[in-house]
């Protein structure tokens, strides 16, 4: 896989992950994909880098989505101290 093909594949990864995690900003998704890509950037065999990046980024974004959802539900569920 050439560099331009890898860049296109990673862009498609960002698009797929953005559709899967609409509650996360595209900027966050791009950052996670870039971090995962950097962690695999020294490998000699490049053919599987985009799919490995996607799997790792998907897992991290799933965790972020859950944390974000939990924070929102905890915020809504918290009692209003001034209402007492």
C-alpha cells in the first residue's frame, strides 16, 4: 500500500467512525485515528495499517462515547440543591 492509498484509507476510517459515533466531535475522532496511526507508523508492512488503526480507534471511541453518555446522564440525574 502506498502512502496516498494509506492516507485515503485513513480518511475513510475517520468517516466511518464519525458516522458510528455522532456524539463525538470529528476533531476528537481525527485525533484518536492519528494517535493510533502513529503507534503503528514504524511497521514495514503497511497493508493492514488502516484496518488496525480502525479497530484500535473504534475501541477507544466506544469507551469515550460511553463515558460521555454516562456523564450526561449523571448530570441530568443529579438533584438540584436549590430546589430543596
